[in-house]
C-alpha cells in the first residue's frame, strides 16, 4: 500500500488515501473508488492527472459532457425528430460503453427534452442508477423495459404520466417513489419488478392500470390512496408476498384477477363503494381466511375466490344477484355459506370441490342450479332445493357422498345428466310429477338408493340413469 494525495482543480476538495501497489493493482482505480465512497462522485466522471508521483489533480468530464461533445450528431435539437435522434444515440452510447450510472439533467436540458420517448432505454441492461430531470413530464411506454440491473430511479415532481410497461422487467428495482404529480400508472408499468418490496402510490393517482404490479413477487406492502377509483385487471396478480392490503372507499371496481395468486394474503376488507368483484379477483389466494363482502356488491364474478383453500366462512350480502361460475371452486375449508334471497342463479361449478361444506341454504329466489355446482362436496349431508328451481344442472350434486336424502320440488322439470351420480349415501329420492326428463346417469352409482318413485309424467329416462344402484329393489340389472 502507498499513500497518495488528491485535490480538485478549484482546490475545494483535497485529501489523502492509501491505495494498493503492484502490477496487478490499479492505484487510480482504487482512488476513484475512494472518491466515489467519500464524495458520491461517479467513477466514470473522474479524470485523474498525476503531476508528481503520488499526487493527483482531479478533473471532471461527465458522461453527459462527453456525450454532448464527442458522441451526439445533433448540435441543437430544433425538432422532435432531433430529440428522438439524441435519445437514440444516447442509448447506443450507454450500451457500447456499458454505462452504469447516468444523470439526464445536463443532456435533456441542453437539448430541451421533456419526454422520455417510448422504448428509449429498453434493454439498457448495464444501467443501475438513473436521475430524471425536473423538466420531464412524461415517461413513455416501455421507456425502461428490461433494464434488469436498474436498482434506483428518482422520478421528479414534474412527471404526470408513467406509461404502459415503463419499468416492466426491471427485476433489480427494490423501491420507487411515485411523486404527487402522477395521475396515471400505465398498463404493466411495474410488471415483473421482482425485487420491488414497497411502493407508495400518491393521492393524485386515480387509476392503477391493468397488470401494473403483476408478478412483483417481493412486494409485501402497498398503500392505495383514496383517490383511486379502479384497480385494474391483474393489477397485483402474482404478488406472492403481499400479506395485507387496504382498499379505500373510493374504489368501485376490483378488476379481473386483480389479486390472483396472492398466496400470502390473509385478510382483505372490501369497502362499501365496490359494486363488482371481478372474474378471478382473488383466485388462488390460498392463505385468505376471512373476507367481508359489503352490501354494495351485486356481482361475484366467475372464479372470484377459486382455490381459496383457507377460507372457512363467507357472508354473501342481500345485494348479490349473481354468483358466478366456479366462484368458490375448491374452497376446501369452507364449512358453511348462506346464499341471500337476492341471488337468482348459482353458477356452474360455483362450490365444486368444497369438501368441508356441510350445510347450504338455497333461497326461493334461485331458479337454476348450474352444472357441477356442488360437485364433490363430500361433507354435505342435506340440502333443501326451493320451489323456485326449475332445473338441476348436469352433475350438480355429483359425488356428494354423505348426502342421505333430498327433496326435489314440484317446480323442477329436468334432472340433468349425472345430477346425483355417485351420491353413495343417498337412500331415498322422490321425483315430483313436474319432472319430464331424467338425464343420462342422473343417479348412477348411488349404491345406497333403495327406493325411487318415478311419476307418470316422465317421458325420457336417460341411458344409465340408475346404473350401479345396487340397493335398488326391482330394477332389473341394477
């Protein structure tokens, strides 16, 4: 080791430090590192001139200065085409010299650039830090898409729009501050920012775009302000470490798959302002144990809570008129559910695979039980079908192995294919006079079924309707 001294040209900064010696060492490189750690200067901006052995004068020749002086073909940007050329040549410079840290102030000020063009820094994989000047108002679509080494970026208060896919795939970005000036976070703006742990959305934002934080698997906390009215489709899809989120009263719509696959989310409060829970909104939220649906909600979308295997109970308010297809599909811990009088349809597969469900009350308002609605509800022992129901869908109660008795009301005209197939504990069934058709395999493999009364009005009995009903007396081959 040897001691060297240094001083800036203006004499404002000086000092000494120890640097390594020897053929394999670089004293100047070590000095640059020291200057960076001590004063925050970028190594690429530092020019060292040794005027005596072990004594250096420090000059500054920034990346921006070198670009303007030596690299850019545009002398004065008088047109938008000139500004586009400047940004294109800047990217070529970054990629060629593998520049890691860059301040845009000097360049953008020199050429009067206020917009970061779409795709302008796309694929600049060497960039770790970038400073956006106060003059910039818009960060264009895909502006930093794929900047996989970018760890830090400062967005100034002048920016109002963060474009679609602006930081898509910036997988080293750990934190970002969005200023109060931003009103829109574009589609997939921060998608697959896999190292992003926290983000604060300012009160100025009204919309969180589609897939805005999709795949941000390190995101643990996010605060959504009262200004937001819409949480876009797939907005937080795959945020696997997100444990809790507060949705403000301003939100009216939770988009399709908004929280799909948020496997660490344990609880969520949906405000009274929400009217629609989108398709697959909480699909695969396997740690979700409790959710309160407010009276404002009228529609629970298809697959809304599909695969929420820790959900034990849920109260559906009287405002809900539609329970979508597979809405509670494979909610394997769900034990009880009350369907309100407002519901008219239980969608196909709505409670398919809810193997812990022991009791369910279907109100008089329901007219149709969708296909496979209760398929595989192996703990369901009894169910009352109201007089309002006219059709029991295909496979509606298929495999409900503990179901011992069922009363089919006079309103039903059709019993669908496989409707009660493999209900192995079902011993008695009364088919009303209103039924005209019994579907294929409707009661197949109901091995405990000993008595069935078929009315005179039945004109069609499907193939294998009672196939494998080994306890049925007087049924020929059955």
